C-alpha cells in the first residue's frame, strides 16, 4: 500500500475541494443510477472521502467503499456517521486485499482511480473477479498517453520520495481493449468535453463453456 503516503497527505484538502466540473459529475451519477437496483450489492474501490458512495446509498442495498488511504477513509466514515447512512461500509483496502477475501458484486465502481494503479490488466482482471457475471463495472478514467510529459517527469522524481502517486498513461482505446481482455463488453462510454477523462460502463460477460 505504498500509494497511501501521498493520499494521506492530501486527504483533508481533497475532502474540502470543490468538484471541478459539477455538470459532468452529476451526469456520471445519473448514468450510474441507471444500473443501480434496491437489491444491488456495490463495491467501490479508491473511494476517496466517500462522497459518491454516500450519494448512491439510498438507491442500493449495500455499498462496500474502500480506499488505500486511512485518512480518506476516516473522513468518509465521519461523513457517513454525520449523514446517518447505515448501508455503506468504509474500509481501508485495495484490490489485492479485496480479491484475496473473495465476494462478488452486482456493480463495481472505480472513479478516478484506474490510471493511478501500476498495471491496468492486473487491475481489470481483479475487478472482473469481483464482479458477478452479468454485473457492471463503471469507471471514470483519465487517458493520459502522450500528455503532460513534464508533469510525469516531475512526478517520477517525487514518486521516489513517496510523495507523488503512480500515473499510468494509456489511450482511450487501450483502456477499452483492456476491459475486453478482462472479459467485459463495453456497454456505454462518454467523454466529457475538454478533458482527458472517459466514463465507461462495462458488463461482465457470462462464461460460455
Ligand atoms: C483521485 S482520488 C479519487 C477519489 C474518488 N474516487 C473520487 O472520484 O473523488 C484517488 C483515490 O484512490 C486512492 N488510491 C490510490 N491508489 C490506490 C490503490 N492501489 N487501491 C485503492 N485506492 C487507491 C487514493 O487514496 C485516493 O483516495
């Protein structure tokens, strides 16, 4: 869980920051809701300070929302208690830990996180393991291949000190292909204007044997 240092350092500021593009955020919430049912068991990984999980909570049975950073999770837990939400569990964990423990979910959410993980194929294969057949994986992911070389170079330096997160740069096509390799079919995709982010709804295919 080496990633945690940076995120613990910025957790308080992250929780107070305004959402950069409120309209796109609300559209992503609305698209996600189309896939939520009152009986849905939901997993969110990389949940940050938990705002999105808490907003979706009234629409599902239960959300397990996880993050590698203890400070993110303690802020999320404070918000959960303040809001009197009893069907969200916040937990410090990452995909390795979740997969090792088992369990499968109707809906898995990974928002602004896939590009921060070391290996896209490994992450998507773990997400596939955690998603029920016929269930969906919904993610919002920055596709940064060829962009921000200077930022990434500076990042490499600070990463050595544990002060900057991993940034994994891939194209939108590479992202979508990696979903397919992991056994997902792309059901919907949407790229908010003027950014590098793509919002993807991918359905885990049923095994044919
Ligand atoms: C950019 S923030 C996104 C938070 C939230 N999903 C959102 O959209 O606001 C990335 C989050 O991923 C968490 N994170 C980074 N690496 C992780 C990992 N390997 N496993 C789980 N969470 C991780 C960080 O602690 C941070 O809270």
